[in-house]
C-alpha cells in the first residue's frame, strides 16, 4: 500500500544555528559595541563637494608685432640702399646700359604686336572674299553670303580703325638703340681716360642720340610730323 501523504505545514522551518558563546575571559576583553551599531547598519550618505571656483585667468602678454620694414632699412646707422648720387662708375654704367636694353626689347615687342595687329583683320578678309567667290561658283548661296559678310566686316573695321601701322617705326627704334649701345661699348673699351671720367663722358655724348630716337617714336605714335622739333 502507498504511504499516506505527509503534512509539511506542521513541520517547523529550520532555524539558523546560534553562535557559540565566547568564553568569559574573551568576552570581557572585547569592547562594548554601541546599540545603534548592533541594531542596524549605518547608511552611507554620499558626500557632494561643491565645485571649486575657477582660478583667475592668467593673461600672458603677446609679443608686439614687428613694425613693417621701411623703404631704407637702417644698418649701422646708415641706409642699406645706396643713394644714386654716390655710385661707382661701374654701377652707373650698368644701370644706363640696362635701361637702354630694356627700351630696345620693349620696341621689339611692340613691333611684333604691330605686325600681328596689321594682319589680324586683313588675312580673314582675304580668305573670306576668296571663299565667297568659290562658293558662288558652286551655287552655295548661303555660304557665299556668310563669307562675303565676314570679309566686309573685316574691311570696314580695319578701315575705320587701322592697326599695326607703327611696326616699322618700332623696329627701326630697336635697331637704332642696339647700334647706340654697341657704339657706347666701343667708346668705353677704347677710352684711355679714368673709368669715372670715361663713363660720364660717354653717357653725356650719347644723350643727343637717345633724344633723337625718343623724338621720332613720339612723333609716330602721336601722328605728328617727323620734322617737328622736340
């Protein structure tokens, strides 16, 4: 026969074992605990610290900006750029020859630009007029009219505002300036005077020729008579 069911409600729950009692000698040696510590554990309250005040800003003075360099930087109490009134003969000679060379190259460049401007409208007008006649021969009426219009436009603009008429004048000035510099170099190499005297003398003697070249360039560019004096 099966065993009858056991009523578990009547069984008492197990009790934890009681701590063993300390001997009287050890119990007397231990300090007495406060009642609050024995009754319940103390609650740990968080401690919130106020943020400390920010330190005062430390202002570091920045270095002063360097002053812009002047035109003449002072070195040792004297300007680093030498005055044009106290130059050696070599420096005066190099400066004068450099100016003439730059002038010659400028006229050469103007001559090239004038040559390009002279043919800039004439070549399209020639090609367009020739194309208009060929297209008319083959009964291409629209193309012939368009080419004739281009040729007429180029001719009208070139007639109202002619361009490139000073090509020969600038080319002549280029060669004259080169001849002048070559003549000055020959005089300097064959001179028996001291360098300073020779340089000053050659520059003074070349001044009339330089003025003559500048005069006919000015007359051509301003459409004045070539015989007009400076």
